[in-house]
């Protein structure tokens, strides 16, 4: 009998021990390794609008005065006689006006020239003296039309590939004594080629002076210089490639653009020291993108985040579905792919519970918050026996609403700066950002801190005032 009683007591003790709740084992602080998403390269568009009136003024200013001076010797024949005559033909050409126009890539330069000719003719013993046109009288006027194509040179300058001049007399040269072919004289290869070469050279030089490539050469050091966004916060554009887009002419104006492919980056600390890279050789663009993407990383230490959480929630009772809740302390950290929020409760039960969720960043409020909260499995088993009212949603929703933490202040300031970012680069060039979107890419835990990864989408270009 005593032996049987002893067995019953032993079995009762074993059953009682099996029903006693075992202490919870906290999820370990071992977050998954941080793998940051890749960010596309950025394209900084540099629009070019060239006013051909400016090109014209630059070209006229640089034209030699007179445009061409020279002398050739030519054998001529007097009308109605086979007697050959040798003439020294001197010419002087003055640039009177220049008109420029472009449609698509078709370029036209129309030069109005004043033309003076003087001849000194002799035939054997016979000397005819001087015969002139435009010497001591109104100068004859010639219109040269130069068709051509606008194109990008290998070095990134706009230039004109010239065709053949077309000649038209506006005021003919009246040398009639010997029926000289003055048009033929004026179109001598020496004269024509010289005038064409000078005019074409000056137009191309003027295009170089007003094109954006010239501005880019001047501003290249400033484009690469670190830009201060906040105290000890710097933006590096890091341009890598230059792309050239198609040329579109609309009469008086030439519209095109250069595109800088860059890898912008935010650096914190002292102003970074950079070595100025050589300006890359321009390349033709097949497709012209205009996206600007800037990756920003903010962080907050777990000790700071937990201090802020405890200041907000610890020892401050609140009502949850008619139950008075009092939290002694809180602890936030990462375990695997989940965020863990550990709560030491005093009311309505004395227990430690663990919530698992997903930590997100509200960039507008610069707050970290928990979403998709669920109780850890062992916690839900405990609550089902002692406080199953917590499992019905109100408690979780209140914790999610209250357990918010202010994030990195520097990140918030930088995001605010980019809403209206302007940087003077000198030489009439201003770097200007247009913010389109801020995309949180994820919030990541390490064992010691919380990191958030944000991408700014928008456009970055240069405003030019000349």
C-alpha cells in the first residue's frame, strides 16, 4: 500500500512539472547579413541651345578685314581677235554680312561679300593699262551660299561639314571692254577656296566658343568638387562618361545636349580630397536617359533606438481593449530577417513577451515603425493560457502605433535639401536637382545598429545663363 501510494505521488509530481510553463528563450540577436540593392547609374543632362545670331556675331568679329587679298596672272583673249593677252588680276574681298540657319542637321551660311577687281593687261608690245571693277566706285556685291551639315567632332565640338559654295551676283561687276568673264575670274579656285576656308573656319571657331563643350571644360573641376549638403555631409557626383545626343535645328536655334553618366555618392565627415580625373572622350548616345539616382544610408545605434523606445513607453500605463498595460522595459533588435521587440510586462501579467515584425522607414516623418507584427510562437502559447486577449489585435496595433523611433536627423536634412537643390558652378552654370521620388529600399539590422537604405529619384541638370 505504501509502495503504491509512493508511485502515485511520484506520477503526480511528474505531471505537475510537465504542466509548469518553461522560461521563454529569447530570439537570438543574429540578423541576416546586409545586402544592399544596386542603384542605377545617374544621367545628368546638360541641355544646349545655341543661338546662331551669337555664332554670327562671333564669326563676324573674328573675320579678317579684308577677308581676302591676292593677285593671279591669267591669259585672256580680247573679243573678236585671237591676240592673247596676259593679265595680272588683283582682288580684294570684304565680308559685308553673314546669315546662318539650320533645319534639322542641314546648315546654311549665306555670306554677302563686297568684291573689287583690278587688272593690268599686256599683249606683246601692247599695254592696256588698268581695267578695274569696284576701284573708285561702288563695290560689286556677291552672295556666296554655303550648304553643309552640323555634326559632332571626335572631341565633342559642334562643327559644320561644308559642301560647295554657290555664287550669285547681287551687283554685277561691269567690265565690258573685252567681255571678260568676271564671274569666272571671281570664282577662281584660289579666291573661292580661300574665302570658303576662312568663312568655314570662323563659323566653326564661333560654334566652339558658344557650345556647351566649352562651358563643360571650364566647369569640369567644379562638377567633380565635393558639394556640401549639411555640416560634414558631402555630395560627390563622380561623372564617368559624356554622351552626345542628336542635333536638332529650328531655324535660328540649334538644340542638343550632353549627358554625363555619373555615380553620385554621399560622404560624411571631413571634406573628401579628390584627384581631378581627366575629362572623358565624348561618345554618341543611342538612347538618352535622364534619371538621377542617389543612394543614401542612414543609421541609428540600437542603444539609442532602445533608449528612445523606453523613454516613450516604459513605465507609462495605457489602456488596451479595457486592460491596463504597464511595460517595464523594451528591447529592439534583429533576428534573421525579422525585427524583434521584447517587452517586459508588469501589468496585466508579469511576463516577458516577444513580438516579431518588419521594420520600415517612413521617410516623410523620418520614423522607424513596426509592421506585420505577430507574437513569437512560444509567446503566443503562453498568452493563450494566461492573457489571450492580447492575441486579438488591439494590443499589437497599439504597440505598433506607439513603438516608433525618430531616425537619422542627418538623413532627414539631406532629403529636405534635395527638394530644392541648387549649386553655383561658376561661368554662368548652376547645378539644379529636381526631386521626383524618395524610395526606401529597406531597413537592415546589424548586431549594434539599424541601417536604412533610401534612393532619391529625380533629375539633375545644368541651367546656363550666357
